[in-house]
C-alpha cells in the first residue's frame, strides 16, 4: 500500500481546500414555456426536450 513520504503543509492543504466551492447551477430558459431549467434536461414544467414532448406535463 502506498504511504506518503511527508505530510502536506498547512498552506498547501488550505490552498487545495479553497478550490472546493459550491457553484450555483447553470440554468437555461425552456423555449416552450420560458421556465428556468437545467441545460440538457427535460423541462419540469412542460415536459419538453429539444422541441418535442418527452414526458406529459402532469408527470413532469
């Protein structure tokens, strides 16, 4: 099993930890109902994806 030769310094640990940030999800506008949705996902409001109905609106 691999074992590190030496431990990371506090500065190096904190610098690495600083990169783990929570980002707001990117949102796209649905062309059918103009609701905000995740890109490349079926719209939860109308059930459309790429201009055609994939899921009925009541199931979405």
